[in-house]
């Protein structure tokens, strides 16, 4: 059990590292040409990270493998759709997004 926990410790270390850069990320968003779209994209990525973390936990119940794959695929597809919309000058609102940053 302890060996399993140690094997998964890198997940928490990665989250800690990402959170340590949060101030720089927020500063970049505020300096962005389109802060609304930057906030939307950041909220989407945070949401996908939360969903992936929950799926990783659910791997013990086997369904996590499927959910993790679906989440990764959805994340890539929606990011590409958003990039296409942005390149056309349109605003894109991501579905499935928890809006943590207002």
C-alpha cells in the first residue's frame, strides 16, 4: 500500500508545481489582449485536470481507464475547436467547464 502511494506521489508533486506558478499565470491572463478568452481557456484546462484526477482515482474501479481516455480525447478536440474559432476571430465558450476564475 505504501509503495503504491509513493508511486503516485509524482501526481501531487506536479500539482504543487503547477499551483506554485499560479500568480504568473494570472498576471499573464490580465496582460492578455483578450483576458476573457484567456480566463475561459484556463478554466477549461483546470476543469480537465480535475476530471483527470478523479478518473485517476477511479482507475481502482476500472472505469477510470475509460474515463481518462475520454477526458484526454475531449480535451484535445475542444482545444483544437477553440483554436480554430479564435483564428477566425470568434469567441469560444468551452463546454464542461467549471468557472473557477472569474
